[in-house]
C-alpha cells in the first residue's frame, strides 16, 4: 500500500509544482533551472476564460485533486466500492461535467476534457475489480490527462 501512496504522491507532485518533495537547496536549484528553461514566459495556450468561469473551473479542479486523494485513501483501506463511486461522481462523465465541457470554445480542450472524464468512468469500472495494480494503472491513465492538459492549457 505504501507503493500506491508513493506513486500517487509523485503524480500529484507533477500536477502542481513538482517541487513538493524537494528540500530547500534542491528547490533553489529547480527554481533557477525553471527560470532558465522557461525564461519566465508561460507558453501554454490560453483559454481566455471570463472571470466567473475561472473561479468555477478552479474550484472544480480542487475537487478533482480531492477526489484523487480520496480514491487513493480508500484503496489503501480496501474500500474499492466507495473509491469507485467517487471516481464516477467526481471524475466521470456525469451530465453536469458534460454540460461544463461544452461551455469551452476551444475544441481541442473540450475533446481532452471529455476524454479525461471518460477515463474517470473507466477508473470507476476498474476499481470494481478490487485489483490494486489494474486500478493503479487506470488511475495513472486518468492522471496522465491532468498532466497533459496542465502542460498545454492555462486559463
Ligand atoms: C482538460 C484539461 C484539464 C484536465 C484534464 C485537468 N485539469 Fe486541472 N486545470 C486545468 C486548467 C486550464 C487549470 C488552470 C491552470 C492555469 O490557468 O494556470 C487547472 C488548474 C488546476 C488546479 C489549480 C486549482 C487552483 O485553485 O488554483 C488543480 C489543483 C488541478 N487543476 C487539478 C487537476 C487534477 C487533479 C486533474 C486530474 C484528476 C486535473 N486538474 C485535470 C485544466 C485541466
């Protein structure tokens, strides 16, 4: 079970700053490196969201991260049914999520969002097998969408 936590922690770290586990010395090195590599410009594609949609999207995103945390925690307690429910309700392609994805004008972003939510439903189905390794693979797939989208788009 420690492995699950470790793998997912690493993935979550990648979403955010990937500096989460770095000590101060390393962090400083990373900051210098990022500064150099990125030249302080954000080259990701902007979605041009209006202010209201921005807050809505961010709060949704925070709930995505919370869902991943809950799923990992429940898996570590062998509560696969509960984890499966959360995967569907919070990450899956529910009618609400479908509606929200439709609101974006960027077609590629929309496609990526829908594929991501579909993978949330696949994760939900896989969790029902109660198999740790296949479930982790499914979670890894879902989180690949988090990473890919964050690398490509900004608000
Ligand atoms: C289809 C695209 C897409 C997918 C998939 C996606 N996100 Fe995001 N996420 C975004 C965008 C766009 C932002 C805003 C980034 C910016 O403007 O810098 C964001 C921001 C965030 C934030 C910052 C929230 C805040 O309050 O500042 C978190 C946390 C986050 N996402 C978590 C996740 C997690 C976890 C997943 C996967 C389980 C995920 N996201 C999947 C597009 C996506």
